[in-house]
């Protein structure tokens, strides 16, 4: 049972353009959402997060949007850079779980072309 | 400040052998998590440990898998009598305190291949 889904296995974008990565979830108990970035042969690194009490969180070029009614979140990267090429994982944490027990999506491979 | 160290990076085992994966958390971190990533899937939570205690092992298979985080030394994920389905990337993460989500620091993982 895949509770967090990233339906696009890959995304290709031109440098300077916007990258939009999408994520859907099914568990209504999820109240905290995160995006991780992973380069080959490395572990995931935290990118940005959002609490369910917000619908938007911004950090530099990265913005995460949360639509609770649709159980959908998205990560926007503007402008995209070749160094952003990586696998992006959406992850969620359930209410009442204050520690790092996360449910991850399958990941989306982002390729940014110069 | 060294990051989370996992070794070995690659481990090859034949069916029926034992696999031991090691994780040294970042300095000052006493909370350790193990995640497994099967091919074409996301990371799946296995276990959460503090020094000498297993806090949440709800993601651990019931048999053959065990984890420990002793007072001294690294955390160990042990898989007995490995099967081909155990082939995966195993990631360890650490954090400085319990109440955290994004403050997880991941190691580079151990790629286990079972022949």
C-alpha cells in the first residue's frame, strides 16, 4: 500500500525554467511533509518542509505547496540549474510521531539540461 | 565534523549467509534510524534506536532482521540467512534529538547484493 506516491518517475527541464515535482498521499494522518534530494552514491539530504497548517513554504529557489483537500503537494524550483539534477523524494510524517519515522514516495529523477 | 558513516559501501553475500551493516552516527547524535530502499521504490522505515534501546521497530521484518545501538560503537543492522529479496540499499540516518523530522542526516548507504 503506497501511501505516498510520486507518479512521474522522471522530469526533464531546460536550465532557467521552472521544475514542478508532484506528490500525492492517501493517509489523512500525515501532517508534516518534506522533500529530500539525492545524488547518486549519496544519502538523501533535506531540502524543504511544510506543516499541514500552512499551504506554502518558500526557501530561496524552492517552494513547496500543499493542498490538503486534494492530498497533494508540489515542489517548485525556479530557476532550475544543472546542479539540481538529482532524485527528489517526497516524504510524510504522521501526527503524533515526533521522531524521524517518514514515509517516502518512489522518487522523481530530475534532469536539468544546460 | 564527519557525517554519518556507513560501512561497507557494498556487501555481497550468498543466500544463507549473514550480513552485518554498520552505521556510525554524526558526533553528538544519539538517535539512529535505519531505512531500506528496494529497487524502483522509495525508502522504507525499518527501525529507530537510541543508545542501548530500540524505540520503534515497526518496519523490521519479523524474522532474520535485528538491530542494535550499543553504548559504545556503531549501530549494527544484522540480517541472518539472507535471501535474494534482501538485496537493497540500506540507509542509516542520525539526529541530535528525538523531536525532529528534517534534522535527519543520512549516510551514503550500504548496497547489499545477495547472490
